[in-house]
C-alpha cells in the first residue's frame, strides 16, 4: 500500500503548508471583520486571539447584564478570563467583587451564560455566511467525498 502522492514541496496534494494555513486564517479573519458586530469581534479576539483589546467591550456587556450594584471591573474581567480558560478560582473572584460565595457563583454563571450566547450568535453568523459563500461543505457532500 502506497502513501499519498508527493508533489514538489514534499507535501501530499491534500496537505496544507504553513503559508496555506496563514492565508486561510487571514481570509477567515477578514470575513469575520466584515460580517460580525464589534461585540462579536471583541469576543473572538479575547477567546481565540488572546488579545486584551476586547476586554473593555465584553466587560461593559457583562456589567450591563448584571444590573446595578456590580461595578468591579477587575471581577468582571476575571469572569471573562476564567471563561476563556485561565485558572481563576471562585474565591479570587469573590474577593475582587467584594461579595459572598453564592453571589459570586451566581454572577459567574450569569456571565458564562451571556458569553455562551455571544459565542453561539457569532458562530451561527459565521457558519451561515461561510455556507452562503460556498466555503463550507454540507454534511451530505462530506459523506459522499
């Protein structure tokens, strides 16, 4: 049994080079910038780009959903960082927000719900846009390929 056929660069026809991945990522980011709202772009930059530029907009969105009485910018930022995978404990969040454990857990869960909704909206918008441009294959086409 032979392996995949090799072309000049040493890669098979189906493999992508580092330049191909970079070009693909640039195309996807360009599409995101054209299609998504600033809130969704801020979410993508924080979640996937690990950039601090989106914290301000996301923090304001979470603070608006928390209502009055929650003004701890650092606590809200910790909720966002914990959502993105950083190891931040509930006790640390509680201290930053100057509240009890139950209130901190409730705020964290509400923050996660808001961020989940933003994620779902952004991914749905991107999925629909990519399908309409023919950049994604449908499930039936993938099964027959």
